[in-house]
C-alpha cells in the first residue's frame, strides 16, 4: 500500500502594530502592512492549488487575524480554523507535539504562529534552512507519512519559501 503525502505550510503572522504602548504582546493587532501582506500571500498560496484541509493557529490576536484573512480569502468555512493555545510563542518541541496530534484525514495543513519558534521549527526539518521567517512568510514541506504522529521522523521535502518582500 503506498504511503500518503502530507503537506504542512508554516506561516508566521503578518506584521503587527506596536503603536499602542501598554498593549500586551498577545493582544497586538495587525498593522496596515499586515492587512495588505496577508491577502497578497493568500493569493500566492492559492496559485499553488493545494486543497487545504485545516488552518491551525496560535490564539494571539495577530496570528488569529492572519489566519482569518487566509480563511476568508481562500473561501473556506469557519470550522476549518482551530486555535491551539500552546502555539503562542511555542518552542520547537511544542510544534512537533501539536503537529503529531493533527487528524490523519488532514492532508494539507496551514500552521500560523510566531518567531523565533517558526524559524527554529522549519530549520529543524533539515531540508532547506532559512535565516529568518519574515512576517507573513510561508514555508511549505511535504512528508511521506500516513499519520501526522510520524511527522517528526518523516523525511521532509522542501516545497517553497515565500514572503511578502520577495513576492511578485
């Protein structure tokens, strides 16, 4: 029986605002550039013609706002968006634990979170290192696994690295 392919797209939240002193980091909203970049990056993702099964996000305001823009721009229903509190400022081991818990019928998953965790996470894949995941950057890998619980040990195949300043 052939092994299925899973696809994970790791996305750093879009640019957020520091304009309001005293606002807790968790509650920072997207700024103007973030609200422009997220739809732009969604268009780039849509051109890749992936059938997205789920969007998983940190519940922080800027990550949730980015994920909601992707959800709306891709025309997906609200029930395709799931918050995972552990993804807020998560270390690499937390990313692996959460991805391992994904439902196996999800073939393509988008995961929205924060730096430095997302950069560290994608660099742990050992397939295409990057210096830094910019805001609203997207890093895609494909893995030959039947179950997400095997994600950490599965061989990752680099698909793409896209970010707003590098986008056409």
